[in-house]
């Protein structure tokens, strides 16, 4: 298995509070991604990174921000959590052009009350 | 808008049956099509298909891509209860190495 960890694995929070999810990789892969998974929608891309300090938006980026200050860490922040952000969040990594397959972390279950 | 559609949404079969899962797509800047299996955890990679008409095979699973008709199928022969999972199809975009996923097919194999 690809060396990807996510923390926390489960979180319950209240509407309006900030939340940060962490993705950590030991594979030295260039690309990192954040997805959310909801029933009936499959996985949807929130943000992705193609290098340190290089990030871009995905299809459902509103309400989320990201940062990548080191190759191994990719942080997802919900500035002010809402109930619609209750979801399972997956991080993924890939080498990029040479190895485009994405490998997924174990996921974080977030419940916003 | 880029779109990936999987069918059926769910199906139930008996052990030993053969199943075919479908994935059609309408995307700009297509690069490859990927299949993942998801049990109650993270998706795990099955196949990546880039060229039309070339079958990829792994044990009882096989998949093929038709870039003219914009679809792919995933076949599972002699199904087992361990094949029960959600099967996800995704298209890899040329820019940003981004994946666009279908909603998935829920497969349940009964013993």
C-alpha cells in the first residue's frame, strides 16, 4: 500500500468552527489531491496540488482552502464548517505524468452538527 | 461539463455468476480511464486503460476501453462474495492529472 495517512480519522464539530484535515505521504509523490465522497455522487475533487506551494481548485472548492508547505503534507481547511460539508474526505497521491494512477488514503469521516 | 456515468447503479448476483459493469464518459482532454474497487474503506486501484480495444486482465477481472464510442466495461467472472464492493470508474484528465469519477456501481454477491 502507498504510504498515505490522514488525520484525524473521525471528527465531530459544530457549524461555524474551523476544521483542518491533514494528509501525509511518505512516497515523495509530486501530486496530492483532496476529494469528498457523498452518497450518489462518487468522489468529487475539492483541491489538488502539483508541487510545494502550487495548488489549484477542483469542482467543489467553495468553502475549502488548502496549503502545501512540504512535499509530504497537504492540509485541507474548512474555514467555517457547515452541515453540507459533512462527508468522508479522501486524500490521494500520484507521481504525475510518469505514473498517473492515484492512490488513496484511508479517509476522514467528518460530521458537522 | 465533464461527465462519467456508470450503470447499473446496483446489482445483486449469486456466486459463480458473471457480471458486466458499464462506464460511459463525455469529457474534454481525455487521457486514460481507471477502475477502482471500494469496500468499506479507501478505493483500491484495479486497471488503467489508455488505448482502445486492448483488454486488461487480472485474475477473474478484465476491462476494455472503446474510445470511439466513449465507454468502458469491467467484467467479473465466477463472482465470489469477496467481490462485493462499490466499483468506481474515473476518467483521468490531461491537465492537472485530475480524475472525474462516476457515482459507482454497488455489487453484492450472494452465497
